[in-house]
């Protein structure tokens, strides 16, 4: 599947239909009458192609934006921000083994095997990419591609995106979308009513972080824009009372020093929420609570499971499911994880977001996860 169009803008023309302004990628071809799909398998028939002036039925542009006038065959606007030739051909790309680039990284072996039953899969060397080089192995893929692997800093992901794009592989999330949900400040304003109060700085220093503590009281968590040191709970994560200056400084200093060059963005202080407890982590002793990981694809939940406990029935009220679905609809990226938890009073709260490509499956079984990307079959409509 080589034809992938990322939607940049959309508007309606009265009496004619919906126009999608799209980024055209090299070697993509579109004709009048072509049918494309959004990421929820809704169909769109191209009835016109324009770029400042009207073009002929066949166009072949390289990296030029164009406007597609579309008939909405299923009566709904496009979900997500992509139009593709077929959703049957979603590809995946994984990190290769550092010592054997033709094998998948051992930590992703189970996922790679499960993905390969449903999708074409390629490999790349994470270590070579860190050095600025793209080395590819495995299946020869093109078109819509989803990365599954280790977290990348934003500039490394941008390089990855651009190098894959040059070879006809279009990652599901743009570099800006990746950064928005990979790093806390990007999503906070959109969800601040449904998550813990947070403050942050962008220097990544102890002194700058301590300035954030002024006027704060009660328990807080310290983290950077991406990760905490939650498995060092009492030493470099949880601050029992942030107004206790000596203890707050000790924990913040421990966090900053231990993160060292891995500290992402800056230091974040998040109000500690009292969650429904389920026990303590067997290795670190940190308290664990009733939490869930939600994978969202093109504005809908594709799979959800318990964060900590395997083989546990996940159950929500109708009102809670509506809250989850409404939250997911607000996302501004195609593939995102949303971690939610239950407070002591029984209500749900958003704990964190992440880019779906670099989020762990937790208790989700890999075969269930990769089957979730297969499009739902269209209903057969029979007319008399």
C-alpha cells in the first residue's frame, strides 16, 4: 500500500461535498473515482482533485499539497487525519537485535511474532539511527506504518520519521503528534480538568525545580516530561509534603541526579492523588492502585486492560465508558495511550498519556493487540 494522504485541513463546499487538503507523498497516485479509507474504515470517493486550479483525472505529485473533493460514502467525516488506499495493509516496524540486526530485539520477540500473523513487519537498527543512519531489515514495506519499540527523544523520532518517509513508509504519528503525547506539557491543557494538578519548568535543574514548590502543600510526585522513577518511590519520586523544604529538596535532587542525561524536557511536579489501592509492587515496594491502559486509534478505543493485574475482568459503568470515549475523542493524534486510575472515592482520573508506538502492552496479550488493527468488515448492503 503506497498511497497514504495525511489530512492537513478540511472544509465543505455547499452542494459539492467535503474537501480534504492533504499532503501528497512521493510516488502516491490519485485518480477521479478512487475510493480511500480513513483509519476507522469509512469510505471516501474522490470526485475532484484541485491545487490552485483544476487538474486532469490522473495526477502524480511529489511532496505537493493538493485538495481532494470527496463523496462521503458512509455519511461520516474522516476520523483521524489520514486517508489510505486500504487498511488491510497496515505495516509495523520494530527495533532489531543490537548484535543480530536481522532478528527482532528480544524484548519485542512476542509482539513481532504476533504482528507477523496479521501484518508485514520490518526491522531497523536503533543503534544506527542514534548515529543518524537508517538501516532496514525484514519485509520490504511501504505506506502506512506503525512503530513498536523503545522510546525516542523528539529529535530522534523526527529523524526516523523523515528517513522512513523518504523511502515511502509513513509513520502513523507525525513528529509533532509524537511529542504532544510523549511529553506532558503537550497534552496537559486539553485535559487539566481530568488529571492531577501539575507544574513544570524547562531547565531540568534542582534550583529551577525548587522554585516550583513555592506555595504548594501536601503530597506530590516528581518526574520529568516523560518518566518518573516510580520504582524508587520513597527516594526519588514521592514527596509526602512538598512544604517540607528539606525533604522536597532531597527527593528532587535524587531524581535529577539519577536521571542525569536521560532527563527529558524538564522537571514536573504532579499533585499526588489518593487512588484505590490494590497492594504493593513486589520488587520496589511502591504502592500500586487500580489502573488501566487504554490504546486509542483514530479517536476510538481499540483495546483496554488492567495495568497491573493479568487476566482480570475489566468492567466500567456506562457513564464511565462514555467518559473514556469522550476523552479519547479529544485526542489530536492517531495513536495514543491513555492511562487512567480509580480514586479512593470511586471516580476515574487520567494519570498519563503516551505515544502509542512506544507504550508497553502491560497485561494486554500481543495477539489481541495486533488483531485490533484489522479493519472491521463493512456491512453488506443488498438492494432490491
